[in-house]
């Protein structure tokens, strides 16, 4: 994991896009830390779109239609919710400069949210960066059971329908492995990334 110096307390959007194109992404030590560092993992988490797996129990939840799924409806609320500390996660790597930079990327059409709404409330969601035919998943949150999982399913459906070829999860977790996430070596990932950046897919509208 590389941690080179980050310039100041702001992340220029052009630098951020170049970083993603080269397999690097920013993180912070905590939400209150004004600095960021750059990460280039030895192994990278991805979810192969062709082998995405929806657990049986989640399929039942989706059939119930508990959530209204919206895309880019309230991006800023989604990233704010992802940055909140919760009982299962006391600290977060999403600080002020990161939120500011990704809101700017959203305005440029390079960052998107998938949101779960219920009874007029945002109850789950995720956001990530879109470039070429790649979607770089950043973070997700859930205020109701399965809300973020339903958003992940909706994300994959949209990526498949719109010609994306690579879903990057940065790292794998036991949670993501249930959906088919795997680790790939850096060299293999960067080759996949370069190929996927050659084309163009449109996430929104």
C-alpha cells in the first residue's frame, strides 16, 4: 500500500481522475484528519459482473419491493451518510477534502450514487467513480436491513445494461465475497483497468 504525500488539504479533480486511471485512490486516516494519502494495493478487489451472485434471502427481499431505488437523486446526502460513524464502524476514511472532491466529480458526471428510499427517507446507498467502462465503488451505508445490498444489486444491473466491464471494490470483505468479489494481483488488475478504460459507457441518466 503506497502512502505518498498528498498536495495540501484539497484534491484537484484532474489529479483524482488521473489517479483512478492508474489504479490509485485516496483515503484519510479519519473523518477529522484534513490530509489524505494515496493507496495502490498489492491485490485489488473486484466483482466480476458476469459472475455476480445474489443470495437467495436477498432475492426475496428484492421481490417484496421494500425500497425505491434512485440514481443520483441526492448524491451529497449519500456521501454524507457513508461518512457517518456507526456502531459497527466507529471511524471512517471519508474526510472533508474527499467529500468536496467527489461532490465536484459528481458535478462533472464522473461520480454517481445509487440510493434506497423508503417512506420518503434515504435509508441506504452507495457511491463511486465512473470512467470509461469502469465503476470504482467507494463506500456504502445502510440504515435499514438490506438497503445497501439492494443498491448493490441495482448498481450491477445498471452496469451490465450499459456496457461496463469492470466493477472495482478496492478491497474484498466477507460481505462482498457473498456477492462474488475476488482479489486479483495488482499487475492483472492494472491490465484489466487499462483495457476497460479504452471504451466508454454512460452511467447516467
